[in-house]
C-alpha cells in the first residue's frame, strides 16, 4: 500500500516535471523572439534620444504594446521562477528547506507579477508631457 502511494506521487510529480520542462523550452523560444523584437525597436530602429517618457506614453496608448509587455513580464518571471525552482531542487537536499525556499520564490514572483502588471495596466500619461 505504501509503495502504491509513492508510485502515484512520483507519477504526478513526473507529469508536472514534464510540463515544466516543456514550458521552459517553449517559453524560452517565445521570450527570445520577443526580447529580440524589443531590442530591435528600442535600441536599433529608434534613436536613443527619442526614447523618453512621451515615447513610452505614445506606445502605451495602444493596448497591443501593453499586452506585449505583460506577456514578456509573465513569461520572463515564470520562466525564471521555474529555473530557480529546478536549481533549488538540485541543491537543497532537506525537503523542509526546499519547501520553504520554493514557497518564498512563489510569493516573491507573485508580488512581482502583481506589481509589474499594475504598473503596465494602470499607466496613464501625465497631461502636458
């Protein structure tokens, strides 16, 4: 009976690890493409003196750029969180400490997601800028 429970738990964990592995590959490719596009727009096609508050306000006047930035934020943070989770699983051998570290990672990542999304979604240009 004990063997069956641990086998079931390993199967569940293995399935999560499979999806986690797949997410890392797919999100890595998507992030690479999105960050290269960001780099091209911000640093290649737009002169540095043109990138200012008014330029960002003009960009955020359309919902497309906000969605783009939200996707980069979410994919980047979740991709990084998953990577740190895997590293912590490899380096922290005590189950208790591993649970604490992963819980702290999840809380910090959630806070960063909320704060980042709040900044992107609630940005309103100041009149006269």
